[in-house]
C-alpha cells in the first residue's frame, strides 16, 4: 500500500454535508474515499488538459510551418455540401 499521509482541508458546510450524505447512503465507505476519488479525477483531467495543450502547440507549430495563409473561396464547398444534403434528404424520403 502506498505511503498514506494525513492532511487537513477546509470545506464548506454544504460540501461536508454532501460527503456525509454519500457515506450514509452507502455510495462510499468513508469521506476519505470520496476525497481520494476526487483527487484521482482531478489528476486525470489535469493530464488530459496537459495532453490537449501539447497537441494544440503541435498544431500551432504545424500551421505556422505550413506557410502564409491564402484566401479560400467557400462557394464551391457550400455548393457541394448542399448537393450532399439534398441527396441525403432524398435517400431518407425513399427509405421511409
């Protein structure tokens, strides 16, 4: 078992009530178990944010390395999207 150390934290009355209610209903065995789970969730989310940030940095670098931006005409793309939407709508009508 990992080294377990005690710390002291300050919580609001509402937070303490929620912890005690979760223990009383049997969701958790102890309030410490709830706090440990909350910390594990926080650690997981923190790592996800770190990975997201790294990925965004990579994308930013790739974008900068790809050269200067060029104007884009979205007209043809919109036209193609409308055509695909019309085909999909026709297919759905036929299927029903």
